[in-house]
């Protein structure tokens, strides 16, 4: 029997994304794959800044607040 594993949460480190780029990441996947993404970007140009987390429904319903 072949089992398919679908992660419910995924963490991304060292994203190197600017705040303007992070705004559009995974925008289409929200409706298609039921993921919601949260991003913390740095305004500095340090090469390893940034972190992101992707949560699948129903986990993202439990997020209370996000502080930038």
C-alpha cells in the first residue's frame, strides 16, 4: 500500500526575502493547497535573514496574533 504524506506545517529558514517579495509568496497556494504563510523579513541586507512558516488548515485557525 502506497501512503502519501502531506505535511501540516513547514518552517523555512534563511529565506533572504524582502518584505515586498514575501507578500506574494505562496499567495496562490492558499486556496489550492489550504496553506497559509507567515513571514518575518529583515529590512537589512544581511545574507541569512528571514524566516517563514507555512501552516495547513486546520492549524492556521489557531494563530492568534502575528507581530512583524
